[in-house]
C-alpha cells in the first residue's frame, strides 16, 4: 500500500506503508546510526518526533524483547529506505512491522531518505506528517504550517508515580524526564539503589529519600518547557551530588543561569566525536539532542565547560565550580551507540563516595 | 599532539611485486602514505621493487629506489640515505617483515632509525601465535583454544576441557588431508586417529571449531594520544572458514543488533589499544550466530586489503590518515579530507550498502583446486554500492567480468538437486551462484542455511532476487516491472535477454520512460555535513547529487578487477591519463569498480563514479555528464571491449578509433592490414572444424600455435606438435572456452621475442624502447623476463622492429598508445605476432626506465597535441647504455593448488619486479632476488630434462658444476650427464621404491636450491611426474624453471657472483 510523507515546505514523498496508520504531526529528524533502530524507536527523547534512519536497510534483525529503551515507545513515525521483511537474528522475536503496528506507530519506506536528510541539513528540522495517498496535500501542508511543536512531551513520557528499583549500593534518585532504560541499567550495574520519581517531584521530596546523588535523565523537547524541574534542580545542586544526561544537562545549565538554543537539525547518531577538555582525549559518543547549551552564556555562571563537540564546537558537558554537579549532553549509557563514555557513571559513583566522606 | 619535528627523513617500505594476498591495495596505501608524509613536510625515501605502481613514480617520493625488498638492499639504501625513521606498516606483510629483519640485523639501532607506525613489539604480539594468544588472555579477549597432540587420548582430554565441536588438523599434510570436524568423542577418536596416521610427524592440532560463525571485521585506527575509532565494520556473507579475501563481503554489518556490534567494537578498540598501534589495524572476529559468544580470529597490525576496501567503502582514507598518525598527529587534529568541514576523529556513517566480490583466476587455471578455505586464492576484487542489498549485490556480480551479468550461471541451471547440493557443500568460488540456483529451483532455504551457515538475511535477499526474476518472466516488456527490476539492480543485458530484446532497445525504452538512475555521493557522514567530494554511485532514487559542470569533460574508463593478464599496470596508465587531462584543463571523470587501486582514490580525478564497467552503467554517466568523449585505451581489455557498444550509443571514442581497434583485433582485417603494409607475420589460418585445423596445420607444418579467436591474454593458447595433440586440443580446450568461435592455427616460430610500446599521434610515431625477452617465443610475454635495452639482437633487427612499429602506428592510424609483440627467428627475420591498440602491461616499466612519460604523452596525443608539438622528435627514444633494466615475473603458485607451474603461451604470473644495474648480470640478479628467488653462491640444482633438451641442458649443468654446484638428476638425465663427465646424485623417480630419496623428497628436504624441469613434447607418460615435481617445488618455495632460457639467465648470474673451477688441462680444449 502506498503512503505519503508530507513536509512543512510542501514537499511530498510517495512510499510504501508499514506500521500503523496513527498519523500525527511531528518534527522530522534523522538519525545516522547504522545499528540500533530498536533502541532509537523506543527512546522517549523522540517523543513528538518522526524519526528517519539515514542507513537504508532497516529491520534486518527484527525486534527482540531485550533492547527496548522504554516500555512505551512514543515516536510519532518511522521513515526508512528499505524495510527488511524477513529479519534474522537469534534474539529476534518479531518483525519491525509487527512491532510498529502493535505500538501504533506509523511507518513509511521506499523513499529517498538521503534527499530528505540533505533537505533537513540545509533548512533545518521541519514538521511533517504521513498521510494516505488520497489525502489533500494542500490541506495537510496548511495544517503542518499551522501546527506548533509540542511543549508537554516530558509530562507525556515521565513516570507518574514514584517507584524503587532496590539494590545495596549508593542511593540514587533518578528524575525521569523520559529516561532511557540504559541509564537505569548502568546505575543498577553499579549497585545503585534507585528511586525513580516523576519529573515534577519537588526537591524536598527527593531529598527526603536521603539520596547519595540525583541523576537527571534524558528526555524529549525544549528544556525551557520543563520550568518546574529547573526550579527543583536549583535547590538540589547545593545539597547533593547531581549528574545530568542530555535534557538533564540542559536543565542543570538553565538552573545555573546559562541559556539553551535550538540547533538547526540537531545531533542524532552514534558517531559524534566529543573532546574531553580535561584530558584532551576524544570520545565517540551516542547523541540525540535538538537543543544545546549556549557556551557564551556559561561565562556568567558557576559552570565550566568540560566537554565539547569536535565538529561544530557546541557544548557537550559542564561541571559546577562549587558543587558536586556535572552533566553531559550526550549519552554515556550508549544504547544505541558506542560505549566509550561509560566511565562517567563511575565518576558519578566516585563523586557520591567522595561527597559522603566530605 | 603536533607532528614530530625531531624526524625529518622517513624511509617508506613498499610491498613489492603483486602476489595473491598482497595486491594493488598497497599501491593505493603506499602512494597515499608517501604523499601524506610529504604534505606534512617530511622528506620521503621509498624502496619498492614493483615498477608497475604509481607508488614508484618519481613524483611520489623525494627519492624512489626500485630495488629488491631484502635486508641487503634496504641496508644499502639506509647507508646512502641515513633516514631518521622507517615506516613499514603501509607495505603489507612484506613491509612489516622487512622492518623486523632490519631490526634484527641491528642496522636500525646502529644508525638510529626509529620505527614508526606499528612498533616491533606490536608486530610480534600480533603475528606470533603464542604471543598473540597471551596478549588476548591478558586483556580478556577470547581466542579459540587449541593444543598440539600426539595421541588420541590427549585430544580427548582437551575436548573434555574445552567442549565440542573441534577441528582436527594433522601437521604437515598436503592441503590438510586427514583432518576434519568432530562433534563428539567418537568422531574425535576416529578423526584424530586417522589424522595422526596421516601426519608424517604423528602430530595434530586440535582447535575449538568456529566454522559457521559469522565472520565480522572491524577497521580501527588509533593515534598516539590513545584516541581510537572504528572506520568501518564489515560482514562476510561466507561464514568463518572461507578467507575474507575470497568471501563476498558487505559493509556495514547487516545482521548484528547494536549490542552485538558494540560488543565487537569494544573488543576491536581494546585490541588496537593493547597493541599500541599508531595507525590502522584490522581485527577479524567470529561471532556465534546463536549467542553473544565471539572469538578474535586474527589481527593485522597494519593497513591491509581490508583497509583499502574500507577506505573506498566509507570514503575515509585510512592509509593517508595512518601515515599522519605515524608521525605523531592526533586524529582530532586532522581534517576529514572528504567533508573538509569535520575531523578525522569520527566514525563514518554509511547510507548505502557496499558489496565486495573476489575475482578468481580460475578462468586462467581451469585445473586449479577451486575449493575456498583459509588460503586466499583471489587475485583481485570489485566493489559496488547500492541503496538496497539487491542493487549492490547485482551490480557487484556484473562488475566481475566473468561473463555473467546476473547471479545466474547457465551451467548450474542444468544441475540436479543432488548436484547442486554437492556443489554447495564443496564450497568453491561458484557457491553463491549455486545457492541462488538452488533457491531458483524452488528448494528450501533451511538446507542451504544448514550446509553453508550463511545467514538467513542474505538467503532471504537472494530469494527476493528470485521472485523478481519470476516477476520479470511473467511480465515481459512491462514498464512498471522494469522500473522495479532496475531499482533492485537487474542488468539491462539480463532483462533484455529474457525479454527477447536488444540491450540497446531496452536502454532506450528505459530512457523514454524516465527509468534512469541518479547519483548519490559517498560522503562519510550519511548526508549530515556538506561534502565537497566528487565520489558517486548510481541508484534508482529520486534526487541526483552529481552536479554537471559546464567544463570540457572527458570520461576515462578504468580496468576493473585485477586479474592475471590485467594487473595494476593498467591502473597506472589510467591514473596518469587522468592527471594529464586535469593538467590540460579538462574535467577528468573516472568510472571504475576496483576498490584496491589508486584510480578509485577520489582525490585523483575531478569526479569518480564507482560503477560496473558495462555498457549501461557507463552510458548512464555519459548521458548525465555529456563529455566530449571517452578514453578507452588505458583501461586494458575491459575498456577496449566496451568501445563497440558505446559507439553504437553515439559516444565518441577519443584517441585510436573503433575502426583502428577493430583492425588490430579482428584477425582477418589484421592480416589484410599487415599484408598491405608489407609486414610479415607467422603463417596461419582460421579453422572452425577439427578437420580444417588438421589441414591447415599440415600445410604450414608443426609445431603450430593454436588458440580460440576473440579470447584474450593467451587463454587456452597451446603449442601442438602433431595431429593427435591437435585433435585433443580441439576436443577439450576449445569446448571449455568458446563454443563455436573459430580457432586460430599459426606457425609456431622458435625464436627471440621482443616487444615495443609506442605512441602515435595519427601522423608520427614515438617509440620509447624495445624490450627483449629472455625466454624464447612460446612463453607468454607477461611471464618472460624482459630486458632493456636489448642485449642480444643486432642493430639491423632493432631497426626493422622500429620500422615495423612505426609503419604499424601510421598504417593503423593509431592515436595514443599501442603495443606490438615481435618474434625474430634464427635467420633474423622479424615477424609481428600481435598488435594491441591500447596501453599495455609494460607501459609503467618502460616509462620508468626510459624516463618517457608515456601515458602523459599519449593522452596529449589523444587530445590532439602532436608528438612534435610536445617537443619530441618522432622515432626511437635514445637508449641509456649505462644501465640495464630487467623485469622479472612473479608467480603465486604456492597459493594455487593443483595449478601446473610450467610456463607456456597462457599467462600465469600475478606481478613483476624490476632490477637495474650497470650490467645484465647484476640487473638480472636484482630482478630475480626481487621476484623472490633466493640465489645462494653454493648449493645444488636438480635437473629433470626431456630428451629433446638434454643437449642444451648439458651446457647449463656443466656451468653449474664448474661453479661448484651439486647436481641432482633423475635417472635418464643423470646417466646422460654422467656420460658427459659430471658427478651426479641420482634421484629416484616419483614412484620408485628402492629406498633412495625420491626426487620429491629431495625437493621437500631442501637438498636443492633450484629445479630445472623441462617437459617432453611427445611423451605424456612423464607428465604426471613433471607436474608433481613442479608442484612440490612451488609448495616448498624452491624455484623451478621450466624454460632452459630462464635457467641460462640464472647460471649467468651465478657465474658472475662466483668463481669457476676449471683445471688447466680443460682449458686447452
């Protein structure tokens, strides 16, 4: 069955339908990872976005029960070049198509994804929507132009109640802005006794669990939309160890008085070089962000930049000069992507240890 | 880290002659590396014995030494040049080995020469089996467990510890006879028992079996700061068991989840860090398809064939960057040369799928053992790029130039189910064709998966091709079906054949219906960054990215995969042509499909289209670019063969016209033309039936040279001596090669063979040199030792050759390069054997030794600039009499089992080496040494000579004897030599069981340094013995000469190195 992908600028791409037909307007973004589509599809940071894979052969190894990054995926659509109907992998339990249908995610394949990628690269991310072939394109485009980006994605994907993942190590409160399970996995692996709390949990509640540290997770959308958390973080920083990833990094920066801005087309992929400014060494990182911390705005804050993107020189990590608080823009938990930066979780544990002694 | 300033002069080691397993990729890597180092301001000294390469052009390094890659000669270069550092990791195994040997010699320490790139410790740890194993244990990376056992019980103990399946490999048996896989104790006992019996030393290696595991490769890079990245990962369609060089490989990996991918990535990075390599490294891993269990198979601590492939597959120039890392630069300091906007410290993202197919020499060696295993057998490879698997895969198939345009072989279509399964189980070079045929015949995928362990992903995609075939059959000439077929990579020629159309008409049908491909860019970043690199591939997609300029453009066709008869020499000429076009202000566009070569380095041309060299794929580019014309004369026979159909499409061939090409290639027109020019050629005629051939042969008299017409590179060419042999030839060889093509029967003239390469501008001719062959006619020119300037022929003969060469150039109206082979008989009559209207194998050799930039001059001629306008005087280029240059062939016989090493009219060599010095003997010595022949001052020689040659051999034997060499000979030869006063060790015949060492034992035990073996032309009874003698020599690395001319050259060299022992009494004689 044919299906259309319609972009805000009026361009229409005709492809083949797969997945569900739950069409929603979303921000069309591309990801350059060559493996890991399952992790990407289930990464809640993509809430409100239609994800397009630049690697053309997708679905090759199907979907397995283990590699999800959330329980309920919430991407608004999936765009690929060549969908593989007959997956092959020892862990494969269903096809990508079956998965998308089950999770009510619409998909389209057999379109020139490279052409669209280059369009996004040149003009920036755009709103887009899938449609049936008989749709009135003009109406759809008008709808796209009129639509606003979402502002409530974090509320949509965050847990709505507190729950523990018990262990015997450091007590860590994980503020869930749409946390990838990879973060939970890394903390659990290091023995952390986790309490997972909704994004709008007040600092007093968080501190009432007497944590060794607080982990601020990744999450979707514009960090300035999550005002309530910014206030919470302001309170937390002087009182406990804080480690932020991705959206967590942006929220820490905002809480400390820095500014964020929207990138033209974001960083999404598994090949992004980041320089660790203290060692001068480069890590290849997994990234997924559409916003970044303004480096210039850091000079009026007590934050210092610790990591920087090698290519576009954007801010990839900060540290508080006074308090045990640090954050990175990229994903040390990887999944999907390179695992070069997992040491950051060890640093978090060490910092909690030091702070306890101090 | 900034680059090193404490070193200024770097000695770079090349990889030497092309052999199987070490081919053109090192020309690409080496040239890139040298240029890269010079960019950084270092003085680069190069030593490499291979004249056929771009790397040994004087423009590549500050000083180029074309000398043998041995400690002896490398030391001389070090004495003379006093380099600060030495870089061997870009010269393949040869380069690494030479660095190790130089270190062991002590000269590096003595002269304070630092080893760059991969240090000695790393080389040892990667290459030495035990050190590698212990390193892997240290860093906790799994390697298959193994143990050497002498009893079955030891093996069973090992199995109890490590589990099954196991592989049993008996020590020192030919081709692993007696070994096998054991799945349980009973099998292990049985196989091990027979293995121990088969092994002459009663010893077996028991190893955990990883056959059937997925074979995955990672190309990794590391800098001195310990930054490490993965450039590319690759998945072999053929699982572990087939050498990756022979496997069909895709990039990136297709069937791995991110978890598996990251697990193997981590392992690869850990390994390069543990080895502390500054540069590139290849890590091969085996992954259990049913778990996360994996093993490290092998690590190559240097750039390799795989890294060349990865460079072309991703656009990331590994060798160029490796060289910069070797001098201390960091990955984060080097700009990504493709995007020019990002850094080299990142991991390329692909948005296409790459397929690599190996090119095998079995068309040349129909008798070779075609089984694929751990020994690589391919001579070259091709790569293709597509946006889906089928497109990429089918483009690869038609790039192979194996007379297939689809994953279909007519022969296999007739196979029964059992035959197909047998074929698939055998695992030879046609396995993937057999697998597809199996699926085409409707048999189940499961059986194939069980037998081959190929991943279902690949089998499913092959099935998708089969269902498209059905769609094609059911819907002839349906435009929408055609659109679909093209999207999945089906070739015009294949569709046209099945739709009973002319390919030409199908092309036009597509054009009318807008079914044309667009071009996508290879940019290392999947479109994320703007990229300025003009490196493209076609796909039936929407948006075209190849912007056509309004400059004057010329398309140059490359020569495709490296194969015997069409090697790196053609790439050399192509590259020079392209460079000249650019210098002359033209936009030079290259179409080629060989990932190993310099011509497919995107920085060589203005635009590179990585495409199959077929009419449709070339026409697509031409239709888009609308060039002034196409140059076909530098791309070997591959490009020449396309001239016809391109002209049919209205394309202009620049340089020598299609008409002139036909004059040279069509037998009758050629004869008529030579007749018209009054130039003699050996008498001969064309026969279609056996009877005709007999009549002709008897008319012109035996021996005759027979070959099918329209078959190239001496394929199936034979010298026959009587009616019986001719009948056999007609019945066998001909049938195999060309079903109904006529056979050429020519008089075989015994004489001296000579060769020229020349340049014509349509009016005048310039001849850079005449080359003389050491071996008499009958041995393919590519396998002969070639000498410049001529040493034996007289001036008059040379004048005749130059005269004929000039008249042919003018008469045939050539514009550009051409090559002529001559033969001179005992009466000094000169005959023309063959005229090639194109660049030849000897162009790089001759260009380098004469200093005449032949390809450049020829390209300018093609562009319309006459020889005189270029400041040259037409005629013969003056010879340099001060120096003698010798080109020696290099063979890869040890790698090709069952191939007879006897030299004949069919070419067998894979590469060449150059030796030059002040006289013939010294030059010959260097050439032979460079070609891998060890020439000790004292030693022994084994002679097995047929009756016809005994008299000639006697002279050679005496000369060996006089310099103190021991003489071994088989009975007949021995008696003859003893009768003539030599002391001879008699060797028992192959099957003679009298307790004496047989001739084969003598070779195996290394009692002799050389073997001289000539074949009887009349008696076939000894042919099997002769074959065994030659094979055993090849496998034991003992030089075996099958031509007395070669032996003669060798003894000359030995005499010049040695002192002769002749009594005063003898002198008077």
